[in-house]
């Protein structure tokens, strides 16, 4: 599979995980998906129009700062993993910026794997939240169906 096709697969999975979070997630998943989607759109706009590494660094920094209050508020494992992955993303871009290296195949591979992992964390967090809500509803429904002993 070519690197272009692989990047398209990662993009489609990322968009699907955001849609899944909006459809089946709770508040934290929806906010996280909105932040990740905004990051994805801003990065795509930068890569299409400007190709400026400083803006790419700023996008990742702002994304991490936007996710920080969400992570502190909800203290979910998947949010913590996403924060660490965005830290790695920022470090990758900073490394290439400071050394004035142009993007190569290694950069593309690390970037795509990292963003896939971010999307995987979002999808996993959404699936866990969805399952937890379904279990609570099932328990509440079975408790309501039982006759009360008076």
C-alpha cells in the first residue's frame, strides 16, 4: 500500500472516530472529538495553503492546551493517552523545525501512526463510555421492573 493510500485510510479512520464520538459519546468524548477535528482541519488547511512548520507547531500546541482542561476535568485514561500522543506530535514537529529538516518519509510515517493512535484512543474511549451507559441503563431498567417489597 502506498504512503498516500495509507494517509487516506488514517484520515478516514480519524473522521469516522470523530463521527462515532459525536454520535455515541458522552460530553467528554464529544468535546475531545471537536478539538481533534479542529486540529485535523487546521492542519489540513496549513498543509494545503501555507506549509509553515511554525503554524504546525502552534496548531499542536493549541490542541494540547485545549485538551488539558478536559483531561483535568474528566481524568480519563484515554484523554491522558491522547495528551501524551499530542506531546509526541509536538516534539516531532519541534525536532524537524529546530533542525531545519524538511519532511521526509520518517516524519510522515511517525505522524500518521501517531494520529492513528490518537483516533484509536478517541474511538476506544467512546466505545467504553457507550458500553458503560448501556450497562447503567440496563441495570436501571431491571431495577425498575422488579416489584418492590413493602
